[in-house]
RNA sequence: GCCUGCAUAGCUCAGUUGGUUAGAGCAACGGACUGUUAAUCCGUGUGUCCCUGGUUCGAGUCCAGGUGCGGGCGCCA
């Protein structure tokens, strides 16, 4: 019986430099295998790296196990780490003992040793993590999540676990899923799944100064696009004693550092995206974050759009709103990189965004910003918050809401309030941008979209 | 929610103006061969042509409805 410490050596660790001749125990799943008269090869993956490890079988081992070492089989192999005569790897495992831990019949295993469409793999959400693409996607998702926390923690931000269940039924960010448990209602009032932790986290910013949330968020919108999901993960920092410029500076530093650190951690995965998913994406993303992000006011952006000779599907200019086609033009063609659009008309934005002191071209604006990136469009929405109670009340009423319903949010404006702000960033949209993946359903482990919650 | 496209073998697809036994590549399986690398070569099998109804001598093909999936737009992250 093996000792607990001998459970396995991750393939990533082996490839990073195990000693020649060292005894190893490698566990994983068969990626491919080739059998011939003299020597046979089995390639294993275990999720620790995009690379496989090659295992060498002698004639007797091949004869004994060849029918059980097809794609998908779970195996544990003890053997020796030794230099490889083959051209594609420096070292390999010479098999000693071979254990078939879990058989897998290739004739009806849904994952094939060939290219398979992402659409088809969505119907195999339980098995697609074993494919190259999803191995890379979810390693990158993990690395990005880690660097998101690291970015904030290194700067003294406190992670606040804002509630999933909320009674704020008008957070202004979309349709909500209602919780129907209990009759009378379990919580004594109507409750919903959160669409944003922002209102809740603002309170903590007025106590801990720099805070953030990072967790699942829910929208009951009937959206059918590659960029929308009913359940997604959002990062929402909130900072006190801060204005819109501080929020933008934070957002820019955040996107840049998280992106570069994630790519540095997952070089092999990004090489895969670059070669198989979106040619050129790696250099384009790195290039984008090595320069200052552009910045333009909403009114300036409209002037740019009006000056372009183009048949817009939607109108541009004063009184219009930025549509997807306009956002993509600004990020992809005009600025050719990430761009912050600021100071949107007040009637286009949520009630909690701070009203600017002066009108622009006769239009009331708010200290809000969206970060637009090529291919994706908006990945960040943020603002300075309205800290003046009388203005906030006017804005709440202007949105057809009742100030009384926001009594605790309003309280913050009465007791030692500060100028403050923050932003929300969709994790999946950041991942789409970094990796070149095209559909949000392919960067969520088990995507929830209208009509789809099978897994 | 609006608009639009698609549905044929395990997967990706072709299938002509409606015509008789519906095809290819890959995968799988069998064999040969090879320190192989998405190996290569030879061979083998594979179908509720999404469902229901209609038109027709005859429907994978045309029509209607339904179902499923994708894409564009809106909402937003």
C-alpha cells in the first residue's frame, strides 16, 4: 500500500525538472496512445499543464494493456523519469507498474481524438473539461481569479462577502430572479438573487475605505447573445475619498496587471489560444495593456461618430445612445485599444451615479465610465457615486423609485459620507477578451442562459 | 423581447431543376508498420435525413406548424 505522500507527481512538476532516473508516480487520463511491435506510447494529461507526459510501454506491457489504454481511460503509472530519444520532449516516463483506475470505452466515449465544435461540447459540459480548449480556459479562469484577489489584497483592499440574497428589488441593473421559498415569505418580505453587490459594498467602503466584492451575480434578462449569461461572476471594487479619476486609474491598473500576470502564469494556454482560437490574440492583448488606455467623454465620442462617413444602423449625435456598433468602432477602429468613455447623459444611467456640476452642451451628465475593448465592447461599468442626499433623492424619484425603499443607502449620506466610487467588471468578459474565446458559454464551467441549466 | 440562419453517420459536412441501392473526411474497430508526436498505410461497419402534418406517381430536397441549436440587435457586466 502506497503512502499518502506518494499519491502522485503533477505532470507540471515533472516537466519543470524532475531528476533523471527518479522514481515517479503519474496519474491522469489518456490523451492519445500508439502501439507497435517494439515500443508503445501513451500520452497522459492531468490538468496541471497544457502539456502531456509521454509514457513508454515495453512489448509485454503493451500487449497486456493496449485494449484498456484508449482515449479517456484514467490510469496511474509508476515508473522512472528518464531522458527521451524522441524529438518532442526531453524526458518521459518508462512505465513500471500500470494501473487502470477507470476504464473508458473509446467506441462510445463522446470525446473524440479530433476537432469538435464548441457548440457540440456545450452539450457535454460534464466531459468538455477534458479537452484542450477547456483545459486552457479553466486554468486561465483560475489564474485570473487568483490574480484578481492578489491585486486587491496587495493594495490593502478588503474582500467583502456581500449577500447573494437581497431585498433590494431595484438595484437598477436588470431583471431579478425572485426567491419563492416559504408562505408567508421566508424572509418576511420579497427577496431576490443579487444583480450587484454594489449598494451593499458601498457601506463597507464607508468603513474600510478600499473594499471589493467578487462573486456570482444573477440577471433574469432574456438575453441571447455570446456576451450575456444569467449567472456570472463580477468584481466590484469600491473606494472612499475618491472621484471618477481615481476609479478610472484603479480600473486601468487592475485590467493591466491582472491580464499580464495571468498570461505570465499560463503561457502555454495562451499559446494555444493564439494558435487555435484567435490568431494574434496574445500579442494584441499584451500590446493593449502595455499602453495607456484611451479616454473620451460621451459628448466627444458622439462628435467622433458624427464625423465618420458611415451608414450607422443606429443614429449618432446628441440625444442618441452608444450602441454596440458604435462601441466597437471606438475601441476597434478609432482608438484601436481599450477606451474609457466618461460623463454619460444622466438620463441614460443609474440613479446612484454622481451628477456632474456643469452641463455639457446643455445636457446633464454623470461621473460614470464604461471601459470598451475590441471584440467584446463593454467589460467595465463604473462611476463616482452620488454622495449628496438631496441630489440622490431627486435622482431616485426621477427614476420613478421611492427614496424610502433605500433608507439604509440614504443613511450613509447622512453620517460621515465621503466622495466615493467603484466599478463592476464581468469576469467572463475579461476572459473572452484575454483568450479570444467568442462565447460566454465557453468560459463558464456550467453556463446558465435562458432555457439552459442541464448541468 | 425583435430579426435571422441551421438541423443528414459518433463528429464536421456534401447531397444538383423533387427520381430508384444517401456520400466524403475524421473518429471507432481489425491488421501492418514506425522512438512515435493530430504518426502513416491497408481494410471494416455505421443512418427514425429533428418531429408532426401537407403537396406529389415519388420528398433528405417543396409547403405549414412545432422542437432544438447558432448568429445579429436590445438590455447590461
